[in-house]
């Protein structure tokens, strides 16, 4: 069904603007979807084990600011590593509070969404961090054998996530925890550790997305990532990942991200205003959640 939807959308947008099916536009789509796709990987793992991560967008901003500041002061690699470290630590903190403190993931990550955004503004007083090394732009605009670097990163992460979920014990445990937490506990699974792991990975994915977006705008911005966590959730649900956990997979998330990316690209080619696109994205999220609930109840 999803591949047919993508095909139908491609035909529709091509009939409106023949630039849609050009190599340059496909490269642009791949570059644009990479930011959403990467956080979609982390969101998929979290949802599969019965959680949700609303803090991804804010964490992208915090990682962007910290990474950019360290790049200006110490160098590119120091900045990249510090950005990833921020994502890992924040993800671990989220996971520990949720798993060990038994606080609902919605509450913890909602609070994080507000707090991390505030930290990003506090770090520089609300000002962007500029003067980043120009070589860092390669992460956002570079190409390897004609494929945009962000697209290559996305492909690698999706393949790794697919193999992780399908072929590792930890991946199977995430499904078990999301499917029936009590049964997972009785089976001897240490659910706390795997929940913490899922949120830690989600945090790192948010940092990677933040770094890619930072490289595209070549500055650290405390405002980036707003609303992207909702799009990531929508992509997961569109792809068949159940919000109740335990059902779906990374392949579905790939299709969900593609659908959202094609809609955004097609509407841009049709010169639809960004405000209208926000309305469309909101409707997509509502419809996706409605269909998930309806399908789950049946």
C-alpha cells in the first residue's frame, strides 16, 4: 500500500511540475529527508518499546548550539563529538528517569522538550553561533559518488537499525517490552536497561540530525528542530509502527519518511505557502494517529 501511495504521489507531483522527476530534485529530497529520517530511527526504537520521545527537536537545538560552540573554539571533530555526547547523556537521563523512576515517557520528554530548548537559548543568550569552519559544510552539502552525504548517513543508519531490530536479542526484546511489558518481565528481560538504551539511541539520533542541519545552515541555532519530533512520530505511525508499542519496524518508517518528504517537496514545487504546509502536516499527524488507534482496536 505505501509503495503504491508513493508512486501515485510521484505521478501527481510530476504532472504538476516536471522538475519533480529530475536527478537534482531527487538529490534535494534525499538531503532534506535525512534530518527527519535520522530522528525517525530513534523514535521508532522508542515507540516499539512502548515509549515516545517528544524532546528530539529541542535536543537537536541544544546539540547544535553546543557542537557549534566547540567547533569555533576547538575544531570540527571536537564539536561533532561534543554534540553527540550531549545527545547521549540527555538520552540516558531521559531513559533513567522513565525506567527507574517509572515516570511516563510522555511527561518526561514533554518536560525535556521545554527544558532543552531553554538550555539552548541560555547557552548563548538566544544568539546563534556563527563562524563555523567551512569544511563542516561537507556534512550538509557534500556528495560521494553523486549521493548527498546526509543521504548516505541516513541509509547507513536505517540499515543498521533494520539489522539491529531483526537480528539481535536487544531488538527482539524491544518488541517484547512494547508488546506486553508484564510478560517481558516474567520472561526475565531487564526492561529498564532496554528502555534506557532506546532513549539513549534516540538522543544520539537527535544529535546527528542536529549536526546535519547545523552543517546545512553553517551555524548553531537554538530554534532548529521545532515540530520535527511530531513529524517523526507521524512518519513512524504512517509506516505502521503502533503507538501502543510492539508492532511495526524500520522499513515502515522509511516509507513514512518518504511520504512526508515527497509531500513537502511537491508542495514546495507547487509554491504552496509554508503556513498551508503546516496545516497539511497537522492533518497528516491526526489522520495517522486515528488510523493507528482504529487498526489497533480492531
